[in-house]
C-alpha cells in the first residue's frame, strides 16, 4: 500500500480510482472512457519528478500544465503560504482597501517586467486574465471616445482559456461547438504554422503572409471598428508553434499603423519559459498588455494578472469606475507566493540559467537525439519549451490523417516509460520545470527519443 502524501489515508490505487470515478469530473476529458481506464494517481512530487500511487517515479516534461517553473517541493514557498495565512489569509481589494502582499507584488512585477509595464490587475487564472484583458480593451477605447472600436482579432488554433470569452478568443473549434454562443466582436485569422499550412512558401514568405492576414481583416472590418489583436507569442496548447521570425515584427507594425492594441497572452511564455522573462522579448516585439498566470506563482496556488503599459493604464485610471473584479483579485496568499516565486526566479538566477545554459543545452540535445528519426519532421522551441513535429514523410512534410491517434500513441508510450510528454495532434510537447539540470535534461531527452522510436517502430517506420 502506498502512503499518499501523508495527509490522506493510505489506499490501493484501484480504490483511489474507483472513488475518483464515482465523484470527480475531470477537465477536458471523456469521463466515460476515463472512468473505465482509471486515472493515474499522482501522490507527491519533488524537483522535476512526480510519484504515483504505485510508487513509479515519473519525470515531468510538462511542469504540470506548463506552470511549475521553480519545480516541486520548494519548502520556502510553503512556509511563506503558512505565514501569510496566519497573518492575513484573506482580504478584498474592492472597497478602498489594499494589503502589503498585493502592494509588494505589484512593485516587484513592475521591476521584472519590461520598461513601461507598471500597472497590474489580478485574477485567479489565465482564462480570467483574458476575460479581464477583453474588458480593459473595451473600457480603454470607450474612454478614448472611440466606442466603436470593438472587434478583437485572434488566431485559429490559439488557446486563451476556457471561460466563455477565453474560449471564444481561442481558436479551438471543438470548444466553440459546445458553447451556447460565442462572445460577439471576436474574429479569427489563420495561425502562423508553417509546417502544416506553409505549402510551397518559404518560412519568410509564409510569416509575412500570415501576419498580413491581420491587415486584411482590419481593412475588411474598418480600422475604426477594431480594438485589439491578441496572440500567444508562441502557441502553447496549439502545439508549441513558433512563428517565422518576421511574423511578430510585422504584426506589431500593423497594430501600430491602424492604432490597434497589441495584447500578448504570456500565460505560458511568461516567467522564463524561453529564457527571457517574457516570451515577447524572445520574439522582439512590444505589446500593450500582457496576460499572466501559471509561472506567476509556479502553480503553487492559482493566480493570474493583466499587465498594462503606462499609456493603457493612464486611460483606464482616468476613465472612472471600472466595473470588473473578482473576490480573489490580489489574494494575499497568492500574492505572497508570487512574490517569493519571482524572487526565486530572479535571485537564484533560474531564468538566466535557462537563457545561457540549460535552455541551449536542451534545445541542442533534443535536436541531436531526434535528427535521424524517420518520424520527426522538425523541432521548434527556445529555452525550455519544445514542439516536436511528427511526420508521415520527412521529405514532403507529410501529415498523418489520424494525427490525433499518432500523438496519443506516442504519449501512451511516454506514460508507460514514466515520462510526461504531451501531444497536440501529431506534435509532441515538452516544457519541463525551469530548474531542470543537465543530467535530468539528458534523461528527459533520452526518454523522449526512446518513446518516439517506439512509436516509429509501432508504425513500421523504424
Ligand atoms: N492562455 C494560454 C496561452 C494558456 O496556455 C492557458 C492555459 N493553458 C490559458 C490562457 C488559460 O489559463 P487557465 O487554464 O489558468 O485559465
């Protein structure tokens, strides 16, 4: 029998699974199928490793859901939470009140964020962050006397969360299908996914063409009707898709030309993932707003935020009442953990190490390990995030018709080999904790390559 975390009665895995199936509905899951198969029960974690209720030690190539940037088991974060809970577990920030943790966090964020980001609005998640962004964008244009600027343009196969607004902003058709209606004034353009959609174009031609779809959409709607463009610097859930290098500079040029706010969804990219503090710095553009979550607290407790450039904040501040907020906006315990987490990322040189050491090492090791695989068409990524493109034919950038089955097949091999690697269709995704060291990277890369090899063999390709 496995003792689960010490806090709960020891139970057999089968018993956990039966109880889970009886009462727990999982996100983004087919519960009928899952209840039949039984979930894997994760009981504890340390560093970059997880343990399940059968005692298996699993290397977490996804940092949870792209969030546990400082790794598992940081007792200093736990102690901060404990002390903050005793001192002030909760107070709201609605009615002319504030508190030290949220004040200190805002000050600290303004220090680590790029020049000009000096104001922060808090929420509990990335989805709420993007809902908040939408509200701010509308309030901004109303306050500027241009209330007709209402359209927000986003991308197909982008992911911005699962609230109604987040899901509408996202470009996942399978989510739209299950909603009663989409939020109005949100429209989508195509994604900059060259491998799948680039055809005969070069990367440069394609990057420019996909960015210019934004201009075409603005002209179609009328620039006086368009409020903002929102995008992930690299698409995360969509498959760790890195756009061609000329994509973001062109998007930025177009936003400036037509006076459109540029909103970066930094929920995955923020707090060091690419080796920069924020992913837009890696791609060389400057947004007007940033959505933050995940790495803000390294997932130890939920927290999201929206960061505003000075010119946006000034308008919002001068605009009178802003009718938006959440009970837990700026939650003291979440804020205390965010402060401690950001200080770890900064003062332990964690992000700096991703940029100068572990990031380049990981990227090179992964590319070398997969170079000869007949199943791998290419690797995208920077720092400690990567998307591995599986292909039916390397020479022609061939795609599998059953792409989702191929990705799931590979993911299941990973599961069996105690590696967490996620699949989005025929792309395999890696995004380990930022504290991963070189020998753990060796293990991660070796296991990933082995599981891709097993997949290739199963498909008769090796
Ligand atoms: N934006 C992006 C880019 C994300 O990756 C996610 C979550 N994966 C979200 C928003 C939504 O965040 P949450 O699940 O915390 O609501």
